C-alpha cells in the first residue's frame, strides 16, 4: 500500500503474487518500469481501494502512512489493510518520525551526483501543531537540457506510537511497535490479523 516507485515491492521474490497500490500515476509509471509485468499495480487510495483479494502480508513502508493527517484517515487505511489480509496475515507499517524526535526549524541537503544528472534538494522542516511541514526545493541538471527547479510541500502527521497502536487495535489487529533498524526516530508497527 502506497508502494511509490515499487522499490520495496521489487525486493519481494517474483515467485509470490505481488500487488502494489499508489495514488500517484507518476510514481506508478516508475514502478511499472521497474517491475514490468511481474507485479500487479493499481492506482488508488490506500484508505478506499478494494482489490477483492486477500494477501499473506500488507506492507506500508517509508512513512507513507504519515501522509494521512487524522486518526479517522489512518483508521480507514488500517481497516483496509485488515480487509486485504487472510486470517493470520500480517501488516507491516513504517511510521513517520515520533513527535519528540522531530526537529522543527532545521534545514537538510540531499544530492545526487550521477553521470546522467546532478540534483540538489534543500529541505526546510517546520511544525504546525501535530503536523510536520517539509518544503523541498530542487535544482536538477541533465546533460543537454535546461536546468530545472521546482518545489514541493509535504505535510505529515506527528503521532505517538501508542496512538497508532490504538488505531490498529481498534480495527481488529493485534499490534506491536519496534524501533526501525534503518531510521531510529521511526517505529515499525507489526500488526497481525487474528484468526488462525
Ligand atoms: C515516501 S513515499 C513511500 C513509497 C514506498 N512505500 C517506499 O517504501 O518506497 C510515499 C508514497 O505514498 C503515496 N501516498 C500518499 N498518500 C497515499 C494514499 N492516501 N493512498 C495511496 N498512496 C498514497 C505517495 O503517492 C507516495 O508514492
């Protein structure tokens, strides 16, 4: 769910039935290029899409759940993950930064320095109530093309892990939180649909 460019989906073995959902056609285009026909990809919202199939596992990774800003939206997504699992199936949800560890009024720089392109992304982070706001400014240069610049704003919810666990339990999961091994300021929620 919210598979983006399909990078994580591609890590699952192609011998199992894989499906990805994202609301962004641009992200899905890249995912299609990466996965070709070895996975089914669907454009849709993780809160509402119905694939009419149940899976052994649902993954929602790299903090995509943070884009849902209210408990109601998060619970709609969790209920949908539940709906798409077989009994005994597991949902793995990687949360966004935990509230005490989010550092507002900071700036960040990320660069890509390939032969095909040079890209710089400068990000400013701020906090409005329980929402983190990241403004991203890009400068992208590719050989033989005019240099482009563009901006994005990302708003992501700052939610206590206990509140996420409560929402998961409310829709029927048995859930636990663990520190993300890759990003210590984030939690990984492992939620089992009971029934085996
Ligand atoms: C940070 S990316 C994560 C991509 C992917 N999960 C990964 O681990 O590489 C966030 C993705 O969530 C998608 N997204 C955000 N809200 C969504 C929603 N309500 N339903 C489906 N996709 C959503 C965005 O389009 C974007 O591709």
